[in-house]
């Protein structure tokens, strides 16, 4: 979990999977070696996926199945990904529009 989220009301709502993978930044371009430039940046998890479960749809199924990184060398970052099992709530956009219009009147 993100430590700073406790001090930030916006991030407080969100969750994150366990960081059970190596840091995603900063690599030497096109390699698997962490930064050896003059700056010698400390490896970090700069690329993250935060998610929020909506209570609006009361979905029975919302489960993070996997959170990890891809082993590609096209950048100085490693991309992260998340896989979820979930049910999708269908929203009647016409009815939603009518309700929003009434609320704004």
C-alpha cells in the first residue's frame, strides 16, 4: 500500500496490490541493469496501478488476481499490469441523465 495515501484524502479511497515484484524504474536504456549513469538513481516502484471498488453497483465479484510487471527493455521503466475478476454493472445512461438533470434544477 502507498504510505502517503494516509495523508492525502484523494488517494485514501484507492487500493493497490502487493508489490511482490522488483522495482520498475530506473534502468539503463535497453537493458536489465539499474541506472549506472552519473545520477545513479535508486531503483523505485514509480509505475503503479491504483483501483477503487464502487459501491454504486454492489458487485458481488471484484478480485485482484495478479499485479506485476512485464519484462521488456524498450524503456528505462518496466510496465506494470493488473488482472481482475469482476462483474460489470450496466448503467442506464438515459435514466442517469434524467436524474442528473433533476438534481441540477
